[in-house]
C-alpha cells in the first residue's frame, strides 16, 4: 500500500513538473512572438517622396469679343453682323477649322445721356452690342499663334478684343498614375538611404498616402497644400507628392 501510494505521488509530482515546464516554454514562445509583433509594429520609417515632370498642353480654349457702338440699334446689329463675317473669314484664312468656332449670342447695352453732374438721364444716346467667339481645339500651336495675331482684325475696322488663351492637359488621370508611381519609388529610395546608414534595411510598405498633386508653369516654385492646376501656360510642370511608411528589418 505504501509503495502504491508513493508511486502515485511520484506520478503527480512528475505531471506537475511537466505542466510547469510546458507553461514556461509556452510563455517564452508567446513572449517571443509578442516581442516580434511589437517590433514589427513599432519599427518603421515614414518618408515623403516626390516626382516632377514637364509636359506640354494638348488642348486650348481661346475666347475673344468684338463690339459696335451706334446711335441706332438696327445699324449696330448690321455692323456687328458684318464684323462677325470678317472674324470668321479671318480665322478660316489662318487655317482654323470653322467647326471649332463657337459663336455666342449678341448682348446689348443701352447707353444713356449724362447730365451736368455725370449721372444717367432717361434719354438714350445709343447702343453698344457685344458678340463673342470661342475656339476649343487640340491644335494648340495653331490656335495659340492665331490668338496672338488676331488683333490684325482691328486693321479691318473690327473692335476686336482677344482674351489670353487657356491651356489644358487632357490625360491627367493617366499622368497621375505615372507620377504617383515615380513619387513612391522616390520615397523608397529615400527610406533605403536613411536606414542603410544605420546598418538596417527597409521591409514591406505599410501605408501610403497621396499628397499634393499640382500643375504649374515650368518656371514656378509655388507649392499649394490644395494643389494647383495652371491654365495660363503652354508648357507646364507637374509635381506629385506621397507620404509612405516602410517597415525596418
């Protein structure tokens, strides 16, 4: 009986030791895993990458107006119609496709006589009529040239006023994808350069966030938090910025 009880107690002690050892080993394994997770979570580097590229506008919008001032409205309408024909003939002679010319409606302003104090009276002095034309075209160079030469219409007796053209780039979505890839690659290069000095290397990219994407004149150094989309320049500069986080191994 005593021998059986001793054997039973020994088995209990051995079992307890095994459980204790297993508990310690499990704790060590779990602790090691936890430390690795904490290391993966904490050790990272945040960098900003950027990329720039020069582009040329591939679409142009040009607007201009002409006007007539006459004491009689009928005479004013007749003259402005004549001016419209001159403008259309001029544009066609410069190689502009007539289908690209958009003609706006005529607007009329009544001009009143002034009194001795410079205030308007109820007496009509005449009428000023305005009409506009607009050209939208992919032939940027041609329309740009015509916009600069169009004041030649003044020599034909047309009161012609040319606005500054607006220049656009129509492949923005495709360009964004390209520029963001370049900016991300630049961020990776910066991160590698920084951690290499400490004897480490970067691991997986953990997060990325798009920053400023802007289009400015080539010579501009402006940077806006909201981005810019320049329409005043034929030749433009595109800049994309991204913020990226990498793991450190």
